[in-house]
C-alpha cells in the first residue's frame, strides 16, 4: 500500500519477504566488496609480526568482526603465507598473481554463514519496527523512531547470533568436531548456566547497539532532506552512498571507545602466554575502560579510529546502497502491480 506524504510524495511499502531479499543482497555485495581489503590488511600485519599458534586476530567481511585463531598444520593458513609486500596495492597484486584471485576472499564463506542471517534479522526487524512505530520520512517529529527501531533491531540480531559466534570461535580455536562441541556446550550450561552461552555479549551490545541508534538517526535525517530536495522517495545511488557513509562515519567516531574494549576482550580471550595480560578477560567493560584511561590516557580509548573509519564508512555506504536499490526495485514492481490491479477493476466496472 502507498503512503501519501507532504508535498504529494508517495512512498510505496514493500513486503517482509522483499525486505529480507533486499538485506540479503546487500550483505552479499558488502562482503564481496569489503573482504579483500581485510585479507590484504591481515596479510600485511602477519608479515610485519608473524602470528604464533593459538594467537587470535580479528577478521571482518564488512558486516561483522570475527575472532579467528592462528592454527598449526602441514600447510600454513591463508593469513600466514609468506610474501614480501611493500604496501596494500602491492599485496593485492601479488596475492592475485601468485595465489589466484580467489585468495582475496579467503575465509569469507564461514563468516557469511552468520553474517548474512544476522544482517537479514537486523535490517528486516528495523524496517518492521519502523513501520510499527508509524515512521514518516518527512515528519521531523519522528526523529526518534529510526533510533529506537535501530537499537531494538540490533539488540535482537546480536543476541540471537551471540551463541553461534561462541560455537564458531570454539570450533576454530580448538579444532573440535560437532560432537565435541555439543559436549562442550552441555558442560558449559551444566556448570555455568544457560547464560554462559551469551558470554561476551555485553561488549558487543555496548558497541553495536549505540552505533545502530546513531547510524539510523543520522541516515534517516540525511535521507529525509534529500527526499525533499528531489521531491521523490527514490534517491540516486550517489546520494544513498553519501548518506550511508556520512551516517556510518559519525556513528563510528562516537562508538570508538566501545570498539576498543570489544577488541581487547576478543583478542585476549583464550590466550595463555605468560606475558599475556589475562587481567583483561576478568575486567568488566566499564572497569577495562577505566583501566585503559588511567594507564594509557584518553587516546587509548580512541586507538585505531582512522582504520575504523576507513573500514566502516565504505561498508555502510555499500550495504545501505544495495539495500535501498533493491527496495526501490520492489517498490516500483509493487506500484506497477497495484496500478495493473486498479486498471483491471475499472475495466470490470
């Protein structure tokens, strides 16, 4: 059904199935585009400081950060292959030339297993919650509705996927079979309770939930201004990319301290070297923030802000552009179907 807004701008609604397809396509495009950048980054890092067995590192496909473990075997894993790179472009060229173009997407399939469902849950919940709240793009009093929908949608998505992330990390770090993982989970629940399945959820929520609220607030406000300028509900591709990148950058800067805490906790998890600061894993989120501030100053809470922006801004732009492009396609398709239905009723009369 269409909605008539101010200035006679008509915005067609799309079905939940169409929203799922749109978010799924956005997740695939983002992963295909952003994964090579992270593969190059990790290869450069391992070149400067070779990783040892059991060491953990963060891997991102543009949608989610995943904890990966350096394992030992007869052949080295993709992130440990030796090469001499002078920079990012040189690394991308040499990896493609000597290892094949597919090497730039190494490690992506396992992470997509969770990244795509998470994105589908997140974006579909956001759209449905926004609809239930009665959000109107051109009503300035509705500014809080995208923020609330984004917060609730992200909370649900992160909470659902958290136990699966724990299982995935355990399988990879210890090379366990599914039977052994089942035994491990039963022991965890028996001795630590069902809530142990959501271990590490708090730092993830503290980063992702505020990010989502800020991101959707900024994006929808920018989008509303562009709709008024265009006098059309459908934005141009470059406009959507600008809105997505701008909103993502603002949200990323504000939530950097939470990202730093999450990274510290993830990387230290499971390490047992004598010189490893095991105190990190035992500190609460707020205690760790205080610990970093007192020992390393305010700069420590904003460490890595530039790399985070370089990764988040294009990822947000690509994801939202793919999502909105598919939504526009479905809106046009629904509009044509409705017009065809209306014309058929007139002929019958």
